[in-house]
């Protein structure tokens, strides 16, 4: 199976925040943003795996700034690491000032997807080769996040979480 790069999975969506997308404070509903992020991440996962991909976890979301009504919001997602049948997808969310064009990062999220074959069963996905410094940083951190998740769910003994141990040595 061919190893792929993160840029091969890059998926970008740009859209407006309309009144029906907002809460009583005229900021985008968190759930609306999560839904949009999930769709962009799904496309990235499917580009990487060349298969149907489904969300299995939302590992992290940071709502750092409000996304105001009328904003142009851009979501960029790509695979940060592949693990057998699963893929970690990292999404960055930006808003654009309509007058100056200046972009501000307002949110980020990390999703986990699995690839499914025609029979609905999990299938192996290509390995990922990170190229940029940011891709390498996210690639390395993905293994720590995965081990932490497995330890917390009881699927991995803490003593076997080699990447986590290295943080405290």
C-alpha cells in the first residue's frame, strides 16, 4: 500500500455564517461549527483512504473565539496520522475580515475516522508521511494522543504507553 502525504488529503471549505447558524448572541452555534468541521474532516479521511470513512471520535475541540454572524469561515483539514484502520484528522478554522481580508484562527479540532470497505468492515489505510514542520509536530503528537485515549479507555496499560512515559522522563 502506497504511503501518502498530508497534503494529498487536504480539504478546504469556505462558507458564510447566516442568521440561522447563530445563537442569541449572534455567534455561530458550536454544534453548527462542529458539523461543518466533521464534513470537511470526512472528506480528508476519504481522500487519504480512498474509501468511505466514518467519524468514531471527536478528540479535541477548542472554541477560542466567537464566529460572528456574517463571517466568512474557512475550515482546512488534513490527516495528521494513520493507524492501521483509523486516521486522525486535524482541522483549523479561520474567519476572514470582509474589509481587510485579514484571517484569524478561531478554532481547531481533532477527529478520528475509520475507513470502511464495501462490506462495512474496517479496512487498512495508507501510512502517512509528514513533510512540513507542522505536519511532523502533529504526526508525533497524534501517537501520544492515541496512547492516552487507549490508556483512559482501558485498552492499553499505562506501563505500555511508551510515548506518554517519554514526556515524564
